[in-house]
C-alpha cells in the first residue's frame, strides 16, 4: 500500500501488518482497499492509535448501509 493513502494514527500499524503479509507472499490487494477505508474512517472519527471495537463496528455498519 502506498503510504500517501494512510492518514490516521493507525498508519504505522497498518503498514507493519501489510509488510508482514507481503513477507509471507500474500499480496492483500483487495484488503488494502478495506484497510484504507477503515484508516480514513478512524481519522475522521477520533483518530485513535488503537483499533477500537466501537470504531470497527461503526465503520462496518456504515459500509453495510452504503450501496
């Protein structure tokens, strides 16, 4: 994932996760899109440096409601 797409306090953790997955030979191309979406949602909703249950549930709820 290009670094310019990550904007929240989760950026270092997401980047480290993707580096780990890539080191295992997993490209994670579709998941990158979802992680970028979660990162953006986190940024605009408190910008927590930890992945909070409330943020993930609210993000998922928003994604389910969107066409």
